[in-house]
């Protein structure tokens, strides 16, 4: 897990009015949970962006008025119009205590099945796991070059050293399948190819039908 240091100051006042004043000063009100108590503090908005606008999980070394605490982003709130960060909750982490996190899954490489006409579908973009902070990576990297057509990658196939997945082993992370439109087009193409052959027999049958009455016709009566 990457570690990022972030400095903050304890809030002397809390409440809506105080939070609005902080935001006008380009600072974001935050709360730290999980320790012996709850700490209300504020952080510079620009400094906070590097830990909020990312899909990666980072360990945050929070330095609040000189006291350092290992934490991680728990929840974040954004302004509905301009997407500015308006509030962040942090959860304290202990080096010897397992934490539960959701890690982004990044698929690397082009599967063999894609080169055979299949399409790669990623059904799980995040994996929930638990483990000690030192064992938690920023994200999960998966090599899918060996994935063949109609083959799937399951949670049980992931290499999660020191981590315990919080999903069923058979849950599908990614799969390579023939696109649905291609599958539907194949029977239609076969039917279209068979149609001329069936139609070609029709003229022959028609000629036979025309010839039969002539053969069965009685000879004309002699005068």
C-alpha cells in the first residue's frame, strides 16, 4: 500500500456555519474515526485531492497538530454542481489489525480468446478483501493474456498474498465470450446459405410436375 502524508488542524468549532467558513477558506472539514475517540479536523482542499480523486487504496499518514495516525479514506462527499470535495471521513488503521477495503482490479494484456474473435468482459471492477495494512496493495493487477474463448477468471484464480477475499470463490471477475450479435448472426447466415439450395430444387420439381400430366394424357381418339 502506498503511504501519503497529509497534514491537518483540529477544528475548534463544529457545525454547519463553521464548515461553510472552512470551505470558503479552501479547507475541507474531516472526521477521523476508529481510535479512542472522534477527531474533527480540517485539511487543505488542494492537498486532499491527491487522496480523494483516485481509484487506488492508499494509506494516509495523517499529521493532525503534530500527532501522526495511520488512516484510510472511508467516505467522501462532493458538491452536487462543481464536484468540489466538501467532507471526508477517515478510518484509523492499526499495523497489527486487519482492515477491510475494496481494491480496484486492473486487467493487463490481450487474451488469446480475443484474438480468436471473442470479447473481454470485466464483471467485477472492485474486490473486497481484508488483511493487515502492510499486505494491502494499492490495486490488484491481473494478467489475462492466457484467457481463452469461453473461459472465465474467478475470484479463486486471483493471487491475493496475505489477503482474504470477501467474495465467493466461484464469482466471475472477467470472461471472454463471442459477442452476442455474432452468435445471433451465425444461424441466420447458415439459413441464408441453405435457402438457395432449397429454392434450386423448386424449378426441377415444377418441370417434373409439368411433364407428368403430358405423360399421363390419353392418346387422341382416331377419327
